[in-house]
C-alpha cells in the first residue's frame, strides 16, 4: 500500500529497485551520449574558421595586387605631371624671352 501526503498528488515518479549508483550511471551515460552534438558544433565552427581564413588570404593577395597596380599608375601619372610642369616652365621662359626682345 502507498500513501501520499496529499489527497490529490501530482505526477509521481516511483523507482523500484534502482540504486543511486544506477541513476547516476544512467544520467552520465545520457549526458555523454549528447556530446556528439557538441563535437559536431565545434567541427562546424572550425570549418567556418578555416573557410574565413582562406577568404581572408585571398583578400590579402588582392590587396597586395591592387596596391602594386595603383602605385605603378600613380608613379607614371606623377612622371607625366612633372614632365608637363617642366614643359610649362620651358614655354614660359621661351615666351618671356620673346617678350624681352
């Protein structure tokens, strides 16, 4: 015969013949069984990190390529500007010489 402290007991869990050792063993077995989800999540994040590292390496390569290209273009443009300035100075001196004579 079972007795309860309340006349209308709620959900009851009745354990028959299970020791605390068995309960703990079952608890830890269940907890360790779900570790596979954690491992899958860790693997997913590792894959994402390596994918992002690869993309970052490609971006770094592209940056270096663009930097070299723009540096070359700028130096060529600077040469043209310097040549134009020299030509302008030459023409100005030439016209000044004509005006003096």
